[in-house]
């Protein structure tokens, strides 16, 4: 049996005194739809470029305003993303932002050659995951990411920063909040104004979300710069989003049908399902711009192509 420490879940979450932010009907939330990148890269079934293009087109038609279109990484490490250049070029005409993930300058140059004007870089908060996922130390990856950000900003390219293993690590256990703050403020010092906090193996809880968000805002990271990227391994993703909403976070990552997870993190299961997120937000009167019916139909379509049922409760219920 795994212990709390082994799972990476802190036993105590000290809470600074603060009043929750009111969640009002009519509030707007931005959803980063990650099924076509973060979702598919963790799936065993390889989809062809035509299917990926149709997925992105369907998501855009459903109202997704930001859709991760792929990643420019080594094909031997992530074969699901080997055709990202083709997929991006065939979808860049759509009325949606299409950010792509790049690990280094070579990936950046490939992305730019394909026409990308919106990229993301990523770092691990922990050394173990940096070695497992990125194949290099945190120091090496920080230097590589800094070089990409400097080049991108000079080129007028928008940059987002991802932090992995923010809430716990399957190899190292509990992750110090101070380590998260260090990397977040480092990325901010490079000029990054959009930062996604990844609960990579899904061990986060609402109390932990509050603690991390408050620590970042206390370190002068604006709430408007913070996004939450939750996995649902322990069934906490929606509760964590709600805690984030109460803290004032208004950007969340999610994947249609709940596809994906993390291929390099032990025990990590699917991403938070966009369908479930939109259902909850609509119930709060919060606007997302996404047509839930069109989204759930897309989730069902994607699940058929992947040969497995959606993990989304809402997609399952509405398309049964």
C-alpha cells in the first residue's frame, strides 16, 4: 500500500487567512483544450494526420478558442507527435489559437518553419521527473527553455510556460511549494506571462491548490498569469478547479473526453475532461464559449478512433 508521502501528498496544508473570490454568473473562463497534444501523446493508439486534423477542426467548431495542435519533440520519444508540422499547417487557418510545445531551440525552429506563432515551453519542478520525462537535468532544461523564450519573445511569438510535478512526484514524494515558486518566478523573469501548473500524477487536493496559488500570488505572480492543469487520477480534478476558481484563477487546461495522462509518470491517468469541466462551469453560470453538445459528440467520435470509452462522466452520460 502506498503511503501519503510516497504519493506526494503533503499531510498538512497551512492556509493563510483569505476570503474566497466570488464566482459570479456571467464570469468568463478560458479553457486550453489539450486533447490533440497532451491527450494524444499519452495514448497507445496512433492516430493519422487526417484524424488529428479533423479532431482540431471539430474542437474549433465546438467553440474551443485555444487548442494545442502538437509538439515538436523527438519522434522516437513521443511517436504520437511525429506529424505535428503537417497537422499544424493544415489547421492554422482556423479561428482559434493553436499553440505548440517545444523543448529546445531545434524544436522551436521546426515549429516556426511550420508557421507557429504561439508556443509553450516546459520544465519539471522535480529532478527525477526531469530526468524521466525530458532526459536531462533541471539545470540543463532551464537553460534550454530560457534560450527558447529569449528567441521567441524577440521574434514576437507568444510563450506559455508549463510546470510539471507541481503537487507531488511519484519518485520524490512531496514537492516543496518553495520549489514551485522558484521556477514560476524564474519563468516570469524571462518574460513569460502565462504559466500552467501541472498536477502531473493527479495527487493534488483543493487545500494544496489554495496553498500553491496563494504562495505564487504572494511572490508577485499575478492571478491572471496562472492556469491549472489537473489530472483526475484520484478523482480530485473538478474539486481542484473549484478551489482554483475561488482563488481567482480563470484559465484551466482540459482534454475532450478526458483522454491522455502522462506517459512518463507512474500512475498518472487521464486529463481533466473538458466535457466535465464545461458541465460544472455552466452549472455555475460561468461562460466558456464551448458548445457542450458538440464537444461531447467530438469526445465520443475520438473515443471510437482510440478504441476505448471516454473517461468523461458527462460525455458518457450525454452520448449513451
